[in-house]
């Protein structure tokens, strides 16, 4: 019998980026790169593990906006064209490096990888990645969970609790339509924990969520097992805390595995290195320097000097690091099991795009790790949080503290001098949406369409990605444009609804432009839902005299 468990969680999210008004749009490359470099490679790894009989477990959060992009026919067509462009570039790169033996092997590798991506997307999955992930979940090895509808940051949206309720309600309903079941777990966007939001999760049958390490370490009362076992909140939802040690080993570019000098360097790309006369046709608008995914150098060291990438050496390091990670988890769990009266669980959440996009060898590391855990040790098993709760249904009741996994562990990434101006507009718009939903308890025709579109525009404005981008200083103008556009669209809809002068032509155009959540119901913003929230455990459990 295992002494403990490892729960690996991959968080997959992108903001909704879809611009039908442009033939090509730079920010749509975020989606295309993520599919090519992360989601298809991970699907390939998981399916090979299944074929080889490896008993692994992975919890995978697919955000509603990401699934909506998976399902969008326009984005699918553009992605196939993107793959065809990459196939052409791969062939040209094989020719270009013919007299450069230090790069030729890497060029051949890229040709194989791009050909595989094209085969997987077009022939194996028939353009439908949502169905591919659903099949994985149906296998019993992967547990897919959900997050806020547009990944809004709950602790700062909660001025109107209806706004948080709507983020959860739309996400759960969207998940059920795509996977044919209810989600058992929920990823709090940015791990943003705010006491009381668990009541909303409980209302939708959510069994567990995740918090940053100090969210449990500072919980009240302090948990007996720290973050190595879940606690139940006052609403009866389990909170799992992130393990600091295992997270640092993978997350950190300086202390962790991804920074090893033999791994491929992310920043050195032919999109920046080669002349526009050659590479321009593969760049946005033919001249905007950007990543193509063709990178020929390894990290090498901390300076700008980079040596050629050697795939064999990188794979040897990935296997070595997988063994090291497993060894460290064995020792960690052995130590915890010796002092606990239950089997501990080590929870290791990561951004999915770390695997493949940022850390090129990440999918292979994960493949090696799952195989090593299955074949080479007996100290611990992989598990999903839902399975752990079925083994240990009784847990301490405690209230996790306000927290996030952002810089410094609280809210300042999403509330600072670079982005604080957005929140007054979000709160005003949320209040207006609640007002509309309450004033029109039942609506039909163009009025209902306008109310539903107002809900979409508000949700899109609430995405935590916009303040995050403003804080980090990358693509700031795009983040500002998206936020201002959705707030402006919402405000115009509000005024048209309020004064009964809806413009059907403009509304129809907007429905085509911002088209996610086609079955959204504006009534999720009605205040009556808050009265239906479950009471806390202390209110539900009788106290003896």
C-alpha cells in the first residue's frame, strides 16, 4: 500500500482572442502556439501512456474561454492554415540547414513535430480538441475541472457577489454541455481565494478547489496537516494547498529544471534571427518580428552566448530530472507518512503552457515521470483530488485565508498603479448588469438577446488577463483596447436596454464578433440566486447543549 499520494494539476487557460474582422491577428498566435507546443504534445503523451498501460493520474483544468476557442470554427480554420504554413517553413528549414550539421538534426526534429501536430489535429482529432480531452477523461486517468467563465479574479470582483456567482454558473453550465457531466473540481482563477466564495462553489456541486500554500498555512483554525491534506471550508468544499517544494523544482527557471543549460532556449528564435527576405512570409503582416517556434540553441548559460541545441542531451536531462523529482517526492512522502496518521497528498499545480511552450522538454519530462512512478517505485501513487476525497471523506473544517499565487501571494498583481483604474469601471458595470437582470426577470426577443450580449461583454471585460498584462508590461495596448472595448460595448447595451432603443443591426454584429457562450442566460446575474446559497457547516450542524 502506498504511503502517500502525488496530485499533479495542470492549469490550461488563455483569454478569448478571436478577431474575425482581420485576416490575420497577432494575438491569435497565442492560441496557435499553445495548441502546437502544449496541448497537442500533452495529448500525445497521455495517449501513449494509456496505450502502454501506465497507471497515471493528472488533473487538468481547461478554462471555458480556451474550450470556446477549441470549438470555434473560424479559429480552427485559421489554425489549420497556421499548421500548413509551419509545414512549409519546416521543409525550407531542412534545406537551409543542409550544410549546417550542428542545426540539421534540430530542423529534422521540427519537421517531424509539425507533421505530427498536423496529423493529430486534422486526422486523429478531426479538428476537435475538446472531444479529445473528453475521451481522456472517460478513460479514468485524467480528471478535467473548470474555472471562472472568463477567468475573472474573484477577490476583487466580489464587490457584487452576483458577479462571482455568474462567473461560476456560466462556467459550470458550459462544462456540462461540453463534457456531459458536472465538474467535480474548480480552479480559482489565479488561485485567488476569498472566504465566502466557497458557498457559491457548493451551490454548483463543486467538491474541491485549490489555494496557494499560505492560503492553508494561514487558515483559521490552522490545519493539523498543513497543506499536505485538504480541509473543508465552512460551506463543505475541500481546499487543497499547493506544495512549495515540488512547485519550486519545476516552476523556477533559476532553481528548477527548466533552467538547465542543456534545455532549449525559449528566446532565441529564427523569427528574430533571420532576414525578412526569408522569414518575413511567416511573420504577422510579413514584417512583425515574433516567435515561429523554430529555435536552434540551448540555454547554455546566463549570458547572450548560446550554443546549438542537442536533442539527445536534453532528453537525457529530462529523464534525469524526472527521476530526481520522483526521488524527492519519495523522501518527502516517507517523512510525512511517518508523522501523519493518514496518507499525505502532495499537490503540485502548474500552468499547462509551462510544458512544451516555455519548457520545450516539459511534455517528455512528464512522460518520463509518469512511467518512472508506475514502474520504478512503490512509495506513492498518483491520484486526483476527487479520488483522495473518496479515500478520506472526513477532514478538518477550516477557513483558508485570502490569498493568490501571484507575486507576493495576495492581490497586488491585479490591483496596482498600472491597472487599478479598471476596477471602478468593472464594479459599475457589474452593478448595472445586476440591475438589468433584476428589472427584467423574464425577457424575450431582441431584449433578451441584448441582455445576454451585455452579460457576455461584462464577462469578457472581467478577464484577469487584462490587468495581468498591464502589470507585466507586455502587449499592454492590446489589453487596454480589449478592456475598453468590452466596457464600451456593455455601456452602450445598457443604455439601449434602459431606454428601449435597441439597435438590432449593431446587436447582430456584436453577437457575431463576441460570440462565446452561445447559450448564456443573463438571469445568472439576478440577486435571487444569492438567497439560494448553502449555509455554513456551523449553521447546518446542530450544537449540543
